[in-house]
């Protein structure tokens, strides 16, 4: 191997990557409200986007993390059939994203850190969401989150589905639970596009490099939060304590930066993503040269 070429690690074996997908989708896996209940005191939910409606697929509110005031924004899936329908299976519509950024801007106004929980198969693709500007709402969140002069911590707790998750994921520090997944497309949809066969989802899961270990190696996230044996669904209290430690450490680290430094750090973090190396005529080139 050329000494100037960065070492490449093989993707996760198909069965292991797919097992992570199944764990991320486990019906008993803790959702946003489960973590809020265990980590946040005096939580008060904030509703509505002041434009159209309140989207139950995204939960927003104010509370205290270990006596420190914070803003919480997270995607919420349901448990039983009625709750799943109410939460739209965790797939936000434009009003959900607009509610989220409204709450984050309130946090910036009062200097409160924002903690986001990512857990969605993806943004809702229905015609009503498209009519109300789904793509614009997501793009606006990406832009406005990049400008926030407050600490932003994002944690993928289950499924991180494409732009639906990224719209809440422009954080100074981004973490993934050990058995969560984060990708640009679901394995089933990827398999249907590439092989014209959604049954090859297991193979697609490995190729997508969607596990926490893969994304950490690629430099797309800042750390992996371990889970109790068997997964977070086996011991939600223990999982929440592991998340608590990571949030505590992250808030302490980011608290040393000024507002301008937080914006610059966040900007550089995301600008570095997607760089790749190749060789040409005996010298190493970086994408964009």
C-alpha cells in the first residue's frame, strides 16, 4: 500500500451490520421521551411551529440537566399502534422541523445548550409534507443550526435516517449509541435501487457503512456511547446513565468555547466531511485539488 494512502478498514460483515439495524429498530428500544424522563428534571414541552401545526414526531422542550437549563429536541417513535400513528412512526413533517429550529433559536437567545436525539427512519415522504416544503424545512434547519452560538450536542439513539435525522444533527459534537445506525438511505431502499431487490437489505447494510464503529472510523461522529449487554432495550436506566456521562463531559468541554468559537468549530467539523484521497502522477491529491 502506498504510504501516503490512508489505511482502509473493511466494512462490517453483512450479518453484524444487519444485526445493528435490527437492534436500532427493536420495538422496546428507548426513545427520546424515555431518555428525557431519566435525564431531565422539570421538563416542559413546547408545541407548534407558529405556521401550520404541531408535529408529534418531534418533541421539543425546556428542562434541567443536572441543575443546568437546557433545550431538548428529539424525534419520537410510538410504542403501540395508536401512539405510532400519533407520532407518524417517528417521521417528521415540515412543521416538526420548523418547530425544532424555532425552539433552538429560543435557546440561543437565552444562552442555553441544545441536546438533540436522532431516531427516525427518515423525513415523512408524503405528498402533504412535500406541498408544505419538506426539503426547504430541512435545508433551513441545516443552515440555521450551523449558525447557533450555543453548544449543540446530537446523539443518535436508534435510526438516523438520512436528512430526516441530519436536520437535527448539525452539532458541535455528534455521538451514536453502540447499536444505533446512521445512513443516507435505509438498507431496504438501497437494495431496491442497486440490486432491484429489497431482500438484499442485509448486504446493503454492510455496504452503507452505517454502524457507529464505521462512522467513527470515517470521522463523521465524535464518539460511541456503549450500551448495556444485549442493547439499550434490556436496561433503559443503565443506558440513560451512559448517555448522561457523555452529555456531562460534552457540556463541560464545549462550555469553554465562546459563541463565535462554537460556530467556527461546528463549521470546520462539517466541512471536513467527505474529503478523500487519491494518487496521481506520484503525488497525493485531496478532493477539490
